[in-house]
């Protein structure tokens, strides 16, 4: 315990099969009792480094020292036993189970003695009933000590995202973690929830716990962290004190060049109405009405932003407009054609392009090549198809056009024959954007277009959207990131509980929009 | 002059195309993921043969001799190999095509029966001129099989009925229905003792190609490989099917009608199976006989799995299985191993292909053992020797059991001895596993083996068995290895401590 560092990772190397360097000689030293920011663009190797620390991945080379002690982790169980806890970006919870069941999962307290670590102990532990009451008491104790209030008997599926994250934190505390790793913890939270989380983390710091915060958001880093380590392309760029740096410096370290935060988009000159939505009602996959009477218009040459906390009907609104979900009531008109309840192909033929919110689940076929992904949605008609009744793929033209798109949108890949799954997140999104914007669409529906992307790719995609606006496309932008909506939009509609509760200009303050997003309509109006 | 220039241009165009095609093929073959797939398939085959040899040992056959005659049988009768492969290519393609669209067509057998029945009816009820007649029979067989696959496709697409259930049920329906049609109560019975149709007209038969049994159906099967490859990779329909199979959400997002594609894929898949049935009836049987198929449709599933659902892989896998069948005959005649052994091998191959983690585990641990051998030869070589000894113990244990069979009287002592050998054999597998994965507590298994061998030796003496000496030798051998493991372990620990000091 002589060392002042809680975690020392020295000269870590990790190469993934296929020769991708995730970490090249990274050294990370985290002092006991500090909040340490691990900053970098997507694909910089932050999560890989932390997965190595947490025992999820093996390193190729390097040393790990926890509290002055050399360690070898074969699995997260080993890491947990050394007091390391990790809250993943995507929560590892089982929605139908209760809070307490989720918390104890994997280390269930059982009646009676522990029966040792051998095979008999394993069998007995599997057979003995779980002492839920004891677990509940412990959870309540943890909750009270740390101000993480929660109902232990509530089912996870009924809880908000913020509370689910709280369960993940309680889970680590339940396992007696004093080194906490948080992977992009704010990406799913409302501004208010982010503030709450930060308060909790500050409490932890006071209590002497060590926190490692993985993030690519500069505002958070500056608000919370004591020291910051920046990674780029799997390499260590440097570790700096918060007080000796600025967001601009950090951004430059992350990207390797100066970054402009505000996009200069110029004044919009709206033309005719392209998208008209009238009194739209849509049910979600559970059969519950999640869009409850939305009406709005988007004009040519204008970006209409929809701001809101996720899960307030945005997904269903987008799916209804793009033809993926049939609305129960209402009318959708694109370019004077009624597209209500029409097929996705019909809506696309009218001139709609769609950047979906989940590029891996919907926007791309990961096991297809880049080429094959670049023709999706237009593959059935010339120039991509030819022959009798356009039944054959025109491979020559597909090659030409996709090579052209790859260079035009600077998609980083060895060849357009590479599989989409080999690309980084930013380049995957570029493939989607290239495909959707290559046809000069009349209407672009962009849902969370920069989610999970690094600064460089975000900048690129935002600029592309503005270019499309200036060229006369109508753009419906749905985003959970308030900054993005404010930066890009000419008009902002705030969605709450399936309704557009207010439409504001781009000069609306974040505080006002934040309150509207949280449902405080009366107070503002 | 213009004309010659044009033809030159055309030629270079075609030359270019062929060159591109060959380059593409070369690229595909050298692709790491393709190579990995190939290694997997090959390793699966080797593993399956190893495990099968254990089974043969238990049953009292000589696996070495069996495999030699299996190989001789396969290579000396290439015509038979291709003959067995002919229908398997088509049923394999059938399953693979459905799989490309994300569907498990388990009912290739039923589609094959319906197709063959339709082809037989066309072949003996309607008179048509040569060439036209077989083509008509094949067409009608493919259509009938296609419809039999199209129905579950429609049910899946528009009613959500799972295709595994519906195709399998329709399979039994097809087999029983065709059986009834040619039974003595059915309309198409030929009046003989056997439930079958009258023979096909001569004009409807597929002419022989080479040797006794190989018929022109082979050419059709190979054309089908090209056709399916073209369909999957070069047409809009194939693109859409693959998209639906790989990511239905993205396909729908891209404006692809997944329902339509599912129905069509199942229809085409059924058509290929129907074609396989028609070919067999027209090329081999000459008439429809109830229950004629030796499970060609079911084997199609295994062929598709081994061929990784790619048309060319299916072709190779079908020829491999054809080789097993052809060689199996020779193996049966010369060594006396039952022909069913071929099905065992086939099943094991698919088991290992479908469970790539087994092979990954073997390869990964083998790699670490050989890598650490360079740094420090003691420990890994103990692991290696012990793993091999584990396998040897398994073989010997099984061999001992068979040697007990041959004793004139089988007393309870001998039964107990056999039981100990079974335990020893199981222990052999475990020794291999624990040493191969370098578990720290592996030594105890070795000690237990030494004890068991000693018990076996004592029992052999009491029961007047013949292998007491072998057992004692092995007991000593395992004991020494356990000791060596412990001793070297101790030495290494002290050595490391010295180093630190």
C-alpha cells in the first residue's frame, strides 16, 4: 500500500486479431481518491484499455499494478476481488428482474455457510435458496450511505435510464469496489440526470474512492476530473492536470489539430413545405401509444430539430415517417405525395433519405461489404441493376460508384470490398451518410446522426448536413444531444411524452430547452 | 476491318472478364477468413475420424485398416463417389440457399419426395419425345418440390409459423402421402408386391454418364452450383435474400420486402430438393418406390453445414460425403465394419463443424504450449507428454475392454475389471483436457490414473486376465509422470525463489 497510485497500467500493448492496434504502449497512472478522465475519440482505445483493467480482455504486453501490487486478471471476477468495478456504456441488466435480483446476480448471498470454493461448494451454492432479505438490507444501506435512493423491489424494466445506471453503480458498490470505471456514463442521460450523477461522483471522491471516467465529452471532463489522460489512435498523448489545461487544448490533443466547435451555417432560406405531418398517432412495439398527436412542417432548405430525452416518441415518429411503422392515425405528406402507411421503398422513391439512429442494427448490414452496403435501398434500379427487368447487379457500375463515394466521403478503409464490421464507428456512419445523401434527397430524416462518433467524424457529418440544407434539402434532425440540435437547427421542436410541447428558434437557451425536455411546460410559458 | 476490331474488343472484354473472375477467385482463396474456414472444416474431419476410430476400437474393429480401405474404396471408384454426390449437391444447395435468407429448411427430404413423385408420374403417364421428356419431368419435379417449400415459406412470411416446424412436419406428410399413392390402396400402384409406380418410359430416363451408376444428373447438379452461385452473388434477388438473412431490420429499412423474399427463397430451396428427387428417380431407380430415399434430404443439411452454405463449399462437401459412402462399401466388404459407421463419421464431422469452439480450444492451447516450450522447455513438455499419455490411456483402456470380451468365460471379476477400464478411459480424456489446458490441479488426475491401473492389474491377476503386466507397467508410468510433474514443479518454484533472492 506504499504507492500513491490506485491503478498503474504500464506500457500496455493490445492488438486485435486482424492486426488492429488498440493500445500501443499506453501508460495510465491513477492516484488514489481522484477522478481521472480517460479522454479520446471513438476508436482511440479507451474502452479496450479499461476492459483490460477489468479482466475482460488479455493484454499482449505490459504490467498492471493495483495499490502497489502486481496483478494478473483472468476474468472480471479477479478484478472485482481487487476492488475494481465497471459500469459499462450499455447496461448489463436483466429488465424483467427486480433491482435486488440484478444487483446480487453472480454473487448471490445464500443461507447458511459458504461450503468452500471447491466443486461441492459450487453445487451447494447453486442449490441453496437466496437470502434476498439480507441483500435488500445491504442495498438499502449502500443507497443511504451514498445518496443513491432506489426501490429494491422495483422491476428494472419500469425504471428510467438514469435509475438503471444507478443500479449499475450500486452493483459495483455491493461488490465492495473502491476503484470505479465508468464508460461514457452520460451518453444516455438528460442534462438534469447528468448533474445528479456528477454530484454522486463528487461524493464518492470525498469518500476516498478512485474513479476513472471514460468519455469523449470535453465539458464533463473539465467539470469533474482532477487529471486527464488523452489517448489517440491507441497511443498515449499525455496526462494533464485539469487546472493547467483548457477544452481547446484537450480537443487538440484528442484530434491532433485545432477544432472549431460552433458550426457557421449561415442564414437559411426556406422554400416550399417538403414534409408535412398532421395529428400523427403511432403505437410502439408493445402496442402502447407513444406518439400522441404530433403536427409540424419542414420546409426545403431548413433544418428542423427535434430535441428530447430518448424514449419520448422520437423513434416511433421517425419510423412512421420513413415507412417502417404504420401510424394508427394522422397524415404524412412528403413533397405533396401522401406517404401515410406506405412501404419504405415507396417513401424512398418519393425522395426521402434516412440516417437511422442505430447504424449497426438498421443502417448497415455488418456482414456485407462496404460496396454492398453503399447500394442498399437503391440496389434494385439502374445504375446498380441492369439486365432484363433490372434483375442483375451491375457490378462494374457498383464498383465505380462505391469507390467514388469512399473517396468523396473519405471513408477510411483498405478497400471497398472490406466488410462493414471492420470499420470504426465513425466510418460506418460515413458509409450510411454517403449512401443516403448521394442521391440529393428532397427530405433527409437524420436520427442521432453523430451518436457515439468522435469529434472529427461529428464535425464532418454536421457540415455535410448543412451543405445539404444549403443545397435545398429539407432536414428533420432528431437528436438527444442538445448542443447538436441547437447548433444545427433553424427551428427546434421539443418532444415530451409523444407530443411536441414547444417550437423555438435556434437562440433558445439550453436551460429553457432542458426544462421543456423534462416536461416543465407551464413554468416556461 | 471494323468487324475484326469489334471482335478483338469483344475478345479482350471476355478475356478481361475471365481474368477478373480468376483474380477474384484467387483473392477469395487467399482471404484469411476463407482459409480459417477451410482449416476448421479440415480439422473437423480429422477429429471426426479420430473419434470414430475410438468407437471402432470399442466395437472391436481395426480403425487403421478400416480407413485404408475407406480411402482405397473412394479413390478406386470415382464414378461411385460422384454418383453418391449427385443428389447431395442439390439437397445441400437447397438447404444452403434457404440459409442465405436466414431460413432453416429442415424439410428437404419431403420436398425431394414430392418432386420425385411428380417426376415419376410425368415420366410414365405422359408420352413425350426424347430430350423434351426428361426436361419436362425435371421441370415438373422442381415445381412440385418448390411448391412444397413455398407453402412453409408463405406461412413463415405472413403468419410467422416457424419454418423448422412446418418444413419438418410437411416432410413426414410428403413421405407418407407418396407412400400411400403407390401402395396397394393408392391410385399409382403398379400391382406388384412392392409399393411402387410402373417404370418410367424409356424416353424419360436420364442417360448414363460413366461407369455403372453415374448418370447425366451430375451435369445438372454442377450446373445448379453455378446457377445458385450466380443467383446469390450477381442478382438483385440474391442480394435481397442475403440482406434479409443477415439483418432483417436493415433490409426492411432499405426498402426490401422481406416477406416476399422469404417465400421465394423457400420456394427455390424446395425446387432444388425436388430436382434432386427427380434426378434420382430418372437416373437410378427408374420408378417411384415408397421410402426410396436413404435420407438424401437430411444429409443435405449436413452437406450445407460442412460446405459453410456456399455453393462451392457444398459441392466439395457433397463429393466428400460421396467418397465416404463409396469407400464405406469397400470398408464394409473387406474389414467388416458396418456401413453405418459412415453415418457416424458424417454426424461427427458436422458436430465438430457446428462447434468451432472445440477446435479453437485445441488450437489455442496447443499454441500456448508450443510457444512457452521455447522459453522454458520443462513444464510445457510435461504438459505435452501427459496430454498424449491421456489419449494413449483412453485408447488402451478401450482396447483392454475389447480384449476382455475375447476371454472364454466372462465372470463378475472380469465385469469389474471392464468397469475399471471404462473409468480409466474416461480419466484418459480428462487427463488430456486438464493437461492440454494447463490446469494447475492436473497432477491429481494422473495419480488417480496410476491408482486405477494398479487396481485393474490386481483384478486381472485375480480374474486370470491376460493384461495384468500391461496394467502394472502403465500404473508405474503414470505414477512416474505424476512424480516428475510434482518434482519439477517443486524444483521450478525453488529455482524462481533463488532467482528472486
